[in-house]
């Protein structure tokens, strides 16, 4: 009697998801989209003192095609919004997004005609970090939240090709 007969399809899918997610969460490749002061704090986060390599997330990529974690750190103007969307679209699935700081999360105190009032109006956001700027410990906390989120995801997660807000599955 084979495994599939004994446990059904879900057994194998679950075990494969666990193995793939374990590899994914410990090998994140962040790409900082730094536009303002929060980016300076992100630079501190990836310095040796805070040791992001403990979480496998220390190798920063500056090409969206080589990154799976977009960290938006700073104010995003409406003029910049299409560029941010373009960069997000160039990242391969699976991918995750952190909105770092008050400006990226909600516009912060730039409540004016020029500023996007939260990047989630442009791209999906997985984790928001409050603060102006957030301390590196908060960024590491967000990294851990992304890792926890990856743990619960299906390995069959794919992009939102039909743009209905839900990832495609096969
Ligand atoms: S949240 Fe504060 S520190 Fe971060 S970009 Fe905005 S103004 Fe600068």
C-alpha cells in the first residue's frame, strides 16, 4: 500500500510544503526600495551588529529579478508609484513585501497631494512596521513575521495573474 493510498494527496503536499518553506524562509533575498530616512535605519539593520544572517536574510539584492523580499523604506510620492509597481512586478513569485515605517505604511505625516498614503494602494503588503523610523529590532521583528507567514503558505502559491487579489493555485 503506497503512501498516497494510506494518507491521500494531502500528506505528500504538506510534507513538500514544509521542506520548501523551510528553505524559503531561511534564504530570503531582500531588495531595499529606500527613498528616505528609513533606508538609513535599514542599512543599520543589515550591518554586523544586528547580524541579519542569523535569519538568512543578509544578502541584499539590488535587482528585483534576484530578490524575493521587497522592503519599502521611506516616503513614496505619486510620481514614484509606477516605478515601485514596476519593480514589484519584475520580482518572481513567491515574493513578499514589508512596508517599513510610517511613511511607507500610511504616508506618515506627509498628508499631502504629492504623497502616496500607504504603499498598499499600489502593491500588496505582507508586514507593516510602525515607527518613524523603526529601530533595527523592529525590522528584524518584521523579518520573523515574514518567516512565520512563509511557514503557513502552500508551496503551490503562484502569482495573481487574473489580478483578483488572490494568488493563483494549480
Ligand atoms: S517614517 Fe519617518 S524616518 Fe521613515 S521615511 Fe518617513 S519621515 Fe523618514
